[in-house]
C-alpha cells in the first residue's frame, strides 16, 4: 500500500508537466507571426503589432493594401497555438492612390456636361405704324380717265405725289404705287342724260408690300349741254371728294379739294363738252375713311 502512493504522485506530477507544456507560448506566437509577416512578399512593409493572450491573437497597425491585410490575417490563423485572431489593422491610402482618386474625381467632374442656360426671350415685335383716318392721299394718275373712254370696273394706276408722315417719320414715301378702280363711267347722252365718272382707291404699295385702302370716292357728273354741276355723290366707302381740272385743264391739273370747297362736294366748271375727261398725270385726292396699319421695314 505504501509503495502505490509514490507512484500516484508521479502520475499527477507528470500530468501537470504535460499540461504545462501544452499551454501556448504567447511570446513565441507573437514573434513567429511578426517574423513571417516581415518575410512575406505581400504583407511585408506593413506597420504591424501582434499581441497574443493564451493563443488569442490581436493584430493592430496599418497595412498598405487590402491584400496585405488579408495575408497577415491568414499568417496569424495558421500559426500553431493560435485559437483566435482579431484583426484590427487598417488599410492606409498612399499618396499615389489619393492623387489618382483626386484626378479621377476631377476628370469625372470635367467630363460632366455644363448645365444648359436658357436663351433670353426674343425681343418684342416693333409696334406697327398707323396712318390715321382722315389722312389725304394725293396721287397723280398714270393715264387719262374719262366718262366716255373708261369702263366701269376698270383699273387705273398712279403714284403718290406727297409723302405721308406719322410723328415725323415718313411711312408712305412719295412715288409709292397706287391702284384704283373705276366704280362708274357713264358717257353723256346725245340729247339728254349727264355723264358720270366715279373713282375709288384700292391699294397702295410700300416697299414692295401692297396694303388695301379704304377711302372716300372721287366723283363728278355733268347735266345739261356743256355744264358740270356740283353735288354730293354717296359711294360704298364714303362721300365723294371734289374733282377739279376738267377737260382741257392740261397735264397736272389739280383734282380734289383744291378749290377750297369742303370735302364731299364736287367742283363745278363749264366747258364745251358734256363728257368728263381727266388727262394723264391729273392729281386726285382721296381721304382715308379708316386708319391704315403698316408694317415696319
């Protein structure tokens, strides 16, 4: 019995020695990991700190790349005696990587299209020119007209003698082309019945653009043998203005309110003829019954 007791003590002591020898050597683990990291081509150059506590390894410090970080963690896990690895290292961005990132951001920013700037609104259109009603257009005919020689519905032409101005600006230049129509032409009867000549203005052409015109008609009649009479002729656009410069008056004879008579009357004269004849280049005056709106050039 006494001989068995020493044997039991030996067994216990041996077990304790084996247990003590199986505990991880933390200092050795840390040194081994540190050395392997320094020699590894991927992980070398890292700022690494290794701490081991009963085989539980903690890695701290800075590494250059994510691949180096993963390599260090792999070295630590495969080290004998290591039971756990806590990787607290961080990847340090190099100045080259920072510069490349800055350049990439800069190039991306410059490549982005600039925001479109809305164009300014167009300027308002110019105000039209308005020739007021009551303005008199005095024209010179291009050819002769007469109660016997003209046809009802026929067209006559002429040109503006005097320029028309509005607020000091010439809006219808002198010489502008004029177009009119013979509203009525009736020759005198052989024994009775007077002659009639009634003219109306149709359009004026300014800078190549025609404008319709509404103006009082110009008219004259004759009654009795060789006599012209004054009277009022009502037309579709107003009352006729005066006509003077009868047959025999010559070129340029004034026709219109040149005798001082009020608008709407017809100048009276006496000649040896019963028909009404207006020579070429005769002057006719037409008063606008409606305003005339013109476009600016």
